[in-house]
C-alpha cells in the first residue's frame, strides 16, 4: 500500500531518474508515470486524490498501471457502467418493458362509462410519441369519451417520495428527476426560446404541449452577449403551470432550450395525457388518481419498449440518471432477493450484489446507492471497476455493452473531446469535487486497454482536471 501523502514533485523526480516516463513498462503500485504526475500537478490535484488503473484486456500490453486502485472513491456517473452491465446480464439484452391500458366499465357508442387504468411497467423511456400511440389505440378500440377517471397503477415500484432538492438544491432540473413506475418523457418540460429580431422578442415554445399550461408566448429580446441567458430571463417556476419570465432573452444566443422537471409525476402525466387525448378528438372531464388495475378490467392497448440493448445506449452515451435508476429498480422487480415487489433501490442493490458475487466481481467497498452515480455517498474502487470492465470485454454481451459507451470525439458526452478520436469508448462522470472516466482505449498499436480514472478533490471539477484525464487517455493511446 502506497503512502498517498507523497508529494507529486518528489514522485516525478524519482520516476524521471528511474526512466519511468516511457509508456513501455509496467508500474508498481507505488509508482506514477512522470507524464501523468505532471498532468495532475497542472490540475493542482494531489496524488492521493487520484485513482488510476490501466490494464491490457489480454494481459500482454505495454502498460500496466495501478495507482490508488484499491481505494474506495466516488465514481460519479461511471457507476452507470456497473448498473448497465449488471442489467444486460441479469435481465438480458432483449428484455423490454410493457405499459398496458385497461378499461373497467361499459363502452356504448364511443362512450366509456367507467375508468381507464394504466399499468406502469417501469419503462425508462416512455416518451410522448409512445403515449400518443397508446391514446390513439384507445380511440381505435372505439373510445371517444371517458366518463370516469384515469387510474395510474404504479405498484411495480415502491412509492419513492423524495426531496428532489436534497442533492444540490436544483430539484426542478431535468437531471434530478426521480424514478416512477409510469414515467413519461423523463417528466421533462422543454422551453424553447426562438429569437425574432424583427420584433425584438424571443418566442417561447413549450414541448410537449401541456393541458392547462399558461406560459408566455414571447419574452423581451436584449442585445449583448449570450452569457448567463437563463439568469437574464429571471424565471419564476413557483407555479409550474404558470411560469413567468420577468427579464429578457439575449437574441445573440440563437435558439436555446431550457429543460425542467418542475411538475410532480402524477401532475405531469395528467396534463400530458389530457392534451394528447383531446388533440385526437377524445373527451375526458375526469381526474387522474393512483390505484390498481381491477381484476375485472380488460386490456385494450399495450406499448412495448425497445430492448434493453438499445436502452443502455441512452443511459451511458448521454448519462441519463433516471433511466439508470429505473434499471436498478427493474432488477429488483425481477429478483426474489431482498423481498417481494414493490421494488426499492435497496432491493435492486441486494440483487446486483448477489450477481456480482456469483460471477467473481464481489466488492466489499461498493456502495451503489441509486445506481446512477448522482450521489455523494456512492463508492467503488478503480480496481473493482477495472475488473468489471475486463469481465465485460470477455462476456457474450460485450458488443451491446461497449457500443453503449460514448466514442471519443464522435458522440455522447465524449463528442467534444477529440483525444484518441474514434479509438476510445469511455463513460464520463462529474459532480462537485468529483471527475471520473472509465472504459476502453484502443492504442495505436492495436492493443486494447481498460482505463479507469477517479479524481476526488476540490479541484476535480475544473477544466484542468478534465485535461489531466485527457492526457492520460492520450498517453495510453500513443504508447500502449
């Protein structure tokens, strides 16, 4: 075990004297290559705040590096690698979610005297188009008017009443949306601001259309640079269905989108469904309420999600938090470990830990929390994550898993990072005081490496810290 208090300058001098800068050798557990040490110095990151593991997937590469690999650290969104890989194995790449619509009443001449019940399956990506299709199928079944309520059956998941402001005080931001067995469109409202210089205004377009939404159609335009355009709008979302913008929008910004998750799940579903139902000629004056599908109800429509193999691409390429949380809960629903349904994050975690142990990836330091990495308490070591990535590379689901990762310089969260362009599949992660990256790098030699890097420090969320991880990737790509 190394002493993490060793200063970087001393380490760098020792390594330079030993000729350790060349990326053509293995490094002991207490050694840090000089180029990597210098990159950490430029980012003002002490050696003890970094964990770095680089290992060839076949054991034959030019580089073997393990620095602080056994230390449990916050991995931010790279925790999604654990969740998605476990899901592909435990649920299977072809697993899908089925959202079902039932009626409980008498249908006569297009009028349903009774309730509509919708059973949520925990679909992580039931978007507006899918809900529109369900509504359209109801109309095709012959329903024009609903004289009753729309009952939301969300009993698959435990009731997850949580303080969305608890994480960072921004509970209305889309990345903080919590899971729900009948999640629709990530519970997101998209406010599009479209400049109209001739009228000196920006037009406001809200997507999706929300029944009862009273949003302003325009906001005043302003000159000057774009800068903090959200702050300049002086938005007030205290009443989510009646947002106000008392400031102005810089027209130089061009079109911008502000994503929010301000409504609660039931309120959002009610407003979206009512808008869709009325847009296709349906009539409904009832309410939305929670309940269960009656035993006497009959199914009239069903939506089946895309397979898990496609879903994990959204989770990893775009670091979708609520989708990752749904995967953890879905694992819980499919396992007897941890207790019966309704599923909880704890139940999913117990099931995942059991699977990890069975395949030889047990990790006592692992704290999964919500499975998304949007957490201050999540922990994993770089050694454990590198072992999981090696296991994944040799597994039958390797193609689905690797293709779900952002490609450096090409797409996802790595689109604007040109290091090892096209030659690295890497999941990123960042929180206040945390920066992480993990995945696979194909070096110029053709050798494939697993690379894991965690920074946990007050300077970790700086651009310099990101540059240090890019320097690591380039070092592996150039010399591995």
